[in-house]
C-alpha cells in the first residue's frame, strides 16, 4: 500500500480524527489535561453499552467452544495484542484453567510485549503462521483485536480462521471496519477521536480492555468458575491468594477462619472443592463426585 493510499485510509477512520475538545491541550495545566482525559474516558462505557448484544453472543459461542474442548484465542498487534495477552495470562491463576485454554498472540511474538515491533502488524501471512503453530481447529474461537479495524496481521488471522471453520470475532473501535466484515460476530464500540490524535492506547485501548474483561469473565462464570460472585476456582499460588482463598471459603459458607483453613487443606488447596465439602459435610471424594456430576457448578 502506498503512503498516499494509507494516509487516505487513515483519514477515514473515526479513531484517527482530531478531537475538537482538545485542540488546545498543549496549553493546559496538568489538572486541566487530566480533566479532559477523564471527560473523554467517560464516553467509553456508553459506546460499549451499544455493543452488549454482540458481546453476549460472543460469550455464548466461547462457552460452547470450551464445552467442546476448544480454545479462546486473542490476536492483535501493538496495544491491541498486548491487551489480549494480558487477559489470557490472567485466566489460569484466576480460574485454574489450563494455560492453553485462553491464548494471546501478538504480532512480533513475545518480544513485542516489551518492545514495539510495529512492522510485524503489516504482514497478512504472519498470523496464519502463528495460528498454524497452535494447531488451530474448527473448535476454537479467534478474536481479532484492532482499534483501527484494518490491521493486516488481524485480517490475515481472521481469513485463515474462517477458512478452517473456526468461529471468528472482531473487536475494533471504528464502524464498518475491515475486520468487522470478516468476523462472524463483530464488536465495534465507537469511542470517537482520542484526546491525543491517533493514540489508540487511550480510549480505544480502554474499550478493548473492558470488552476483553467481559468475554473472559462472563465465559468463565457460565462454565461454573464462580459461586455467587466469588472466584471459587482461584489458584492459591502465593500468600495473598492463599489468604483470598480462605476468605472466599468464609464468605461462601460463613464458617470460621480456622474451619476454612482446615477444609482448604483437606481439599488439597482446591477452593471450590473445599466450599462443597463445607456446605454439604461430605468428604473429599463425595464432594468431588457431586461437582463432577454438576459439571463444576456448586449451585447444582
């Protein structure tokens, strides 16, 4: 793509327009700058609210994929890729799922997490290679993330995933974007021009983070990773999480701290199993059988 063509393409994107409310931002005081940013950020939840039916549809599909042994794969470049990797990396300790259940791919690989590899996003074939290394199947869900909605790396990923029969979801911050036209479900919160023109790590990045929170968290809730509003599958892997695990058992069962510590130990540090044992009075084997019968749902 020539520079002139690219400039023309960018000029048509909402996320690349200049914000009339911040034309004088370089003359403002520190307080005035952050006030402007805060006012702009308030637009993000309103934009996401309009996309809730599409987000819910994606959650339903992700849950179906999990139940069939499929995976949730996030994919993007730059800020979008980093946000996907972040969300994926937080699922194992929060929900005790396998590292391969939710995966984040970023154009340029692991190095791109810490040092910009922006040129990697221009490849239409790199994402296909990355997905082939994961042995992508039609059971998986691929979420392509790009604020602009035109990132070649993401377009290549969605094309390959569609050809393979995997379910595709797009997450962009421009209406009628290229990736939205490729995805089976398109999520497009249009947050408007950034405070600093084109810096889509701001409002667009915030919108993407909020949507990714919804996709992973709602999906985990719907496959039994929560009881009431408690993270009952949290993995107690450090002192803080050990304390949180004990507190969750107390909150779920109204037992004492000493009882919670004992039942957690008896349950081999499995919070959900400990709660089940404490609520029912069953031993570990009986409680485990009950949970398996109910597919991990304590309420069952």
